[in-house]
C-alpha cells in the first residue's frame, strides 16, 4: 500500500496525511468502509485540499475519539460520508476548511470545534442523522 511502512491505519490509529500525500493525486478513494481513531493533516507544502471519498453510501469513514486535526495543516480537507463514533474535537487551524458530509453524515457523540478555521457540513443525498 501507499501508507508509510506499508501498513494502513486501523481503528486504534490516527491516519496522518503529510506532504508526500498529494504530490500526484489529492484524492483517496476508499473502496470500502474505513475506521480510524482520527485524521490529521500535516506538512509544510501548501497543496490543493485532501479529499477522502467513498465509492458507495454504505462505505463510511468512521472517526473515533481522536477526531480531526488541521491545526497546522497546509491545506484543507474534505471527507464524504462520515460517521462519528464518540465525543471528539475537530481542531481547524486559521485559514483552513474542513468539509464533511455530502453523501452522508451520522453518528453519536459530541463534536467540539476549536481553532479559527471553518467547518462546512454538506448535505446531499445521504442526509445528516
């Protein structure tokens, strides 16, 4: 795989995307459900937004209690079809945008949004539940 060390993150891990991700392609098409403790964008090189998309409605990106960290991100993040699992913090740095939903947004738990960036909840065919 394209993950560092060839091992994809699991539900116990934070998926980290750095300057290497996005040199050629800013999109990650999951092909199936993914379950991560959280997601973090790091790096020093500004690029177009990172985009995590799912091929079907049932293929959700499940985020655990580590939440979303764009506190020092050099680019924005867009995740289609998200399911949150537990209370979490979304830390969105100044000038950054986290777009979530579009195909669906659901789950349980409270979301604490921190930082000076923006969160955009998009609702398309899947709705927000």
